[in-house]
C-alpha cells in the first residue's frame, strides 16, 4: 500500500495525536452419534443424516462468470514451496472499500485463485493471521476426496488487507520484531508498557499509511466482498468453507445476505459470546491442550524431545532470554521461538518437523523454527506478510481495549492456568490498545433466516478451541455440528469421517446427524 503522508485527513491526525452443535442440538442427556473410520468394515465411516429445520439449498448451474482467469501455477507453486501437480488460475475481484468515513466509496481489489474442474464454485477462506486463502485453497484441493472435487472447483480468497489482495503493509520491521519477539514470561505492567509503546508506533504507522481507509479492513466488510464475489461467479447462492476466524465472515454474510447463503461449512470458530479477553484466554487454553496432544504424540513416536517436551521448551526460552540466536533471516528471542512453536502446533502434519526444530534450536540452530514463524514478517513475496493485515482486521473487529495494568493481571493469572502460553495470549490483548475503537464489534451470529450450516469442531484446536466452535453452533438458528477427535487447527479434509460428513452436506445436500463425533 503506498504511503500518502501528505494527504492525511484531519480526523486521522486527531486520532494519531491522541495516542499515548446447537440450535439443532440434542439435549444434555442425549449421547452424540459416533462415526468410525470403518477400518473393520472395509471403508470410511458413514455419518447418519438428520432433517434440518430449513432445507439445504439446491445447487444451481452457474451463469457466465465476470472474472478473467490467467494461469499462475508456477507463481503459486513457488509461494507454496513446491509443486503439487494442480493447475491454478488467478484473478482479481474489484469491490467497494466502504470505509466508515467514506461509506459506499473507494475501491478494493481481492486476490483469487481457482483450482479444479467441478461445475460449482466453492469459496475458501482462512484466518486473518493465517495462510492467505488463495494458497490455502490449493493445499485443500490436494487433500479433498474426488467426490467433492467432481462437483466443485475451489475459489481461494485473500481476505481484504491480506495476502495478494490490496493488502495492509504498514507496520515497520522493528515493530514487528518487537511485538513477535516480546518475552512471553513478562507479567508486570511496567515492562508491558514497553510493548504498548511498540504497538503505539505500529498503530501510528498504519494510520499514517492508510488514513481514512484504516477502518475498512474488517470482517463485516469482507462479507460484502463475498457477495460481490458471488455475483461475479454468476451464482444465486454462495457455497463456501471457512477455517478459524474466517467463519465469522460467513456468519456475517448470513446476517447481511441470508437469501444468498448456499452451503456453508464453518471449520472452527471463535466464541462469539465473549469479548476479545475471553477469546484470548480460549486460545491460551487451546494451545495448552494442543501442546499436551503434541507431547502424547511425541511419546508415541519416541521423538527425541523425550518424555517432557515442556521442559525442553522452557529451557529453550530461558536460554533465548539471555542469548538471542540469529537464524537465516531472523534474530530469535524467547517470544519469537514460542510463536513459532504455537504456529507449529496448529499444523498437525508438521509435528515431527516441529519436534526436530525445537531440539535443534536448543542446540543453537533456529533455522527449523524460523520456517514456522517467518510468514508473520515476510513470505516468498513481500505481499505475503501476515502480521499487518491480521492485526488491523483483529483490532477493527473488537471494541475491547486492554491497558498494561489489566494485561499484566491477566498475564499473571493465565501463566498459572496455562503454563508456557498464558502470558503470551494476554500480551496480544495489548496489541490493539492504541488503535481507534470501531463503532461496534461484530454481532453475535444468529442468522435466523439462513439455511443450515455445517459446523466442524476439533477437539484439540490451537487457534479456535472446540468450546468456542460449539458456542457458534449454539448461537446460529440452524446449525449441525460434527466434531473430530483430532488436534491441530481445523477438521475439514482431515479424516475420512469428516470427509464423508462434508460430502453429505456439500454434494448431496443432506445434514449429518447433529453431534456426530469422528475419531482421530
């Protein structure tokens, strides 16, 4: 995003200067349906179906698309770090920026990828701080069963402000380094004040760069982008799958455009019934539980971390506090290492790689851990920086602001409740402290007029823990929840049982039995 410091509005300068499975859910006495991967029966599990309150919309043939696609397979493969054999097309979608100070005005370009030959488009969205949807969709296409890909082609979307969309790239590198590397053991308000100074610098940079556009990068307006995409794809209803906090894009879409909702899959979701403090505590709890699953997996595999990976991690962080280590591209501090570990916990297939990286870091080689955390600073292209766009979206989506004193209190409490990760989660609350407060937070999703949605929960989810996903399903007027007893982040395309539930919903238009439990 180009800098336009000479044209800053009076309003922006003033702000800168002021800186110092439910509704269908069975009752508590009902036991959930349990689906098995079916090894003994010779095939994948077959989740049973249930009749939703409203019909699942039928699939209708798309009309002529307004999008112009060009082959970008080589570029995408480079960004993914390897070739997966899929052909990828790229396009840009023009939408209205619609900032709070200039409603209905301004332009915004959204990056798209297209993978597969199925007739129906299935839009794919990912977390604001996660891998851009344009790349995540390519990974999904390599994992989904043929039965789904015979019907759908995937449309990966970089949410506004992220990836190769008209992205937010406004935080300077020293601020990124200080925020991500901040010592996760800090629990006193005075030292947390130093983090606030850093986030204040980041906020000032972003307000100077983005001016009146700053407030336009949020989930509510991203939902409007999805309606523009639906129109450009030539479909009367949007079919989509969203992982993590991107599920809030789909629930916001359902609130705004209920008649245009097709078949929605919410793959994990933040708890909509609590504020940013409650969601941060949930992430700390999710990381603790996922680390426990990682420890159990390590023991089962006989990995080199031994019987107590937590002790190895603690010793590594202690060492980095006094002796930061330079990697190929980054200098590792305690916070840098812990964020790399947190990112690795969310990526279940890479757990063996994560264990090896932790062990090598203990011996002074942080190159392995760097691969997990480098996208927050920079990806294969400068456009792929994740921290900036994710930060702006996160702060624009909540009215909660936490000062250093309260952050310190929470850090102390959470360090005791959630060892290793508790204080780090509390520190993230300070990231939004200096930012302008939006007029209102995202509403709790209800979508009373929308058709049923499939909500997928993961038992040990490092980013969107299962209780929050269940709260989302309970809040929605019509939702069917299927839970996977796995770990990492997200359940979509992770098991034969989940694949079958997804196929029933997406392809056949049938709702799996609410409360179905899929084995790991």
